[in-house]
C-alpha cells in the first residue's frame, strides 16, 4: 500500500492532467484531505478528475438549491459524506435529498456512510440509521455506497481519529482514513465509468518461474483465475524466450486450471507488443486488459497490477486492485422534474423547519481573539479585507457577533460584522458568516442588522467594501444582489 505522503506527492504531479470527470464533494466536516488521494487513485484508474469541494457543512442546502454553488459547478459525480455526529437522526433524510439532487441533475451519486461514533450509543441508533440508508440507496441506478466505518476499521480506531485536529480544523480523521476512502470511491467510479477488467494476462516470467525453475507458491493464482473465468474474464499467459522454458512453469503452477486459460503468447517481442496483440485478438480496449506481474514493467498498453512477494496475499491483492469489479446497475436516463420552489420539500420549507435562532451581541475586548480566529477560518463568506490584530482590538466595540442555533445543533458564534460611521455613510469592511450557518437565512439577518445599525447612526447609505480573494464569491454575489435591490446599499470593490 502506497504511503499517504507519497500519494500526496503524486497528486502534485498529476493534478494538471486534463480531466475527464468533474466531482463535487459535500461533507459535514472538512473533506479537503480526501482530494489528493481520490485524485491520484482516479488518475491511476484512467479517470483524471477535477475535484470541487463544496461549502462546509452545507450538504442539505446544496442538494436542494439548484442555483447553489455545487449545482453551478455542474459535476458529473456528487460525493456526499456526512458524519453521524452532525447528521444524527437526519441521516436518512440527507440520503433522500442527495438522491433527489443526483436524479434531477443527472449525476452519479456516491454516498459515504458515516462511521459509528467512537462511543457507540446504547440504543444502536447509528447502526440502525446506516442500515436504513443502505436499504434506501441500495440498487438505485447510478448510485454507489462507500463506507467510512470500513476505512476506520482498516486503519484501526486508535489511529483513525484526530480529536485535536477536529477541534482546530474540523478534520476528524487521520490521513490513512482519507486515503482508504479515496481508494473506495475511486474503485466505485472506475466500475461506474466502464474501466473494468475483461482480460487478465499472467506474466509467467515474473510470477510463475525463477532461475531455479517454477515457483511452487505460484499456485496461489489458481483460485482467483478460476473465479475470474467464471465471471467471464478472459485469461492469457505471456512469457519471453521459447515455449520449452515457459511451459513447465506454467503447467506446474496452473495445471489444474489450465482449461480456463484462453490464450498465450511466448516469444522475444517487447511486452507491450505482446499485450497489444492479445487486445486485438480479444477485441478489447487496452484499458480493459490487466497484466498481473510481480515487478515494475514500465509503460505498457494495459493496466498493471504489481503483486507482492507474498503469494498467500495475491488473491486479496487482486480484489483490492479491482480486478474482480464488475459493471454497475444501469443508469436511469429518464428525465426527473425539478422540485417545487415553494411548499413541501422546497429549500424554503427546509430552512423554515430548522427553526434558526440568532442572538446578537456587541463584541467586547475579550472577543478580539475570536474575531481574529474567524478572520483566519472564514473563506467562503468573507469581505476579504485584511485586518491585523491591533486594528481589530482598536475597533472591537464597533463589532457585532451573532450566536446561531437551530434544531440540529448549537453552532456558536456564526457571524461577525464591523462598521464605521462617517458623514452619513455606514462602511462595512468586516462581514463574516461561517460555513455551518450559511444558506439558513443568516446572511439576510446579518444584512438587516447592519441596516438597523446604520439607521441608528443616521446613515442613509451603507457601503460594503469587498476584496475578491478567489474564494469569497458567495459574499460578493450576496452584496452585489443587495445593491441591485436597494438604492441605499453600495458594493465597493477594493
């Protein structure tokens, strides 16, 4: 298994490859660490992809809003990865929303089941909720299920979680967990988009014999080859030199399953030429041909699975490399009507049902460090004006904070706004709304609060100063729309 650090290095090398897929990631935690692993595994599977991370903890809103950031990105694949700790009893509803969004937008959905909490609930609600989601999504066209719990178990619970990192950056898992999740999702998408194994070529030179003759442990391939043949995969053997040298090793290793071998090629031509000939004979694209070997072979017109020296591990390695993966449930291309814009099931109804409550308070000097922390963390909905610690400390009494809670969670301080008043103009250069509370009416409540404070200071004009950071288009779009609706609001780029 390639180390996480090596995979991240590979991502830096291959991320500029022109993409064949666009994939959007939505999660109730910081899912950015998944990007390099999923990107590398997809690249290696012949599916270079552009990966777009949606707003933090905005899964339901982004699934329901067909004008939202994720919908506008027009991804081919939607990956939804909730945690039980945030989704709770809403997990099944979240799965329904994700499925409905994927259907409307004609996307492939990968729903990532959450891991069971570290401290299991005595009533087993998390386990039951996972089972409900599996039952709802299982067998749906164009839908696949990955499992965070399986990734956690493969790493080991003691090493899988990062509580300190979650407190600081909302990253709950170790890199190894993200790497395993990336492998899972890439394997599902490899099958979904047709890059499946339909022909296996056994490299006799590197697997079945050595300088001392045939390898007795090479008979570990017998059972996998028989299973592949039963699944309709064609089997061939290749070697170099002449048949008189290769045949005894092949016969000793594969004798009992020799009848399942469809073809063979043994000569002194380059390996690539041999594989090309087999692909032509079988009328298969090279992407569906897999060479099973035990050493690096360079660039060849086939997918390469390099097995370890431990023959007992070969069957499991072939499974983990996706050699046994088969085609998915057929895609349902029937058009699906968009949801109503009002009434039951709409985004407005969902937000109203959250029972969002906002409590405003004036900041005090003791809040300066929290405001600075929000300036560092908030990227999507931020004015983008650099403010240093002395400036924040000097202006802290002109700052208002809002604590936000709803029926799902107490989100703590979710809004920070800062204004100055001069010559009838209220200038706003601090405007922060944290991702967990975006899209719940909080932005409009913040604007209403700003306008009310402007009225208190006899300011008929409110000027929003914004700097485009490349990530804060949500705020820029919001302020621009507010300026178009009201003559008293001005959007001032700086």
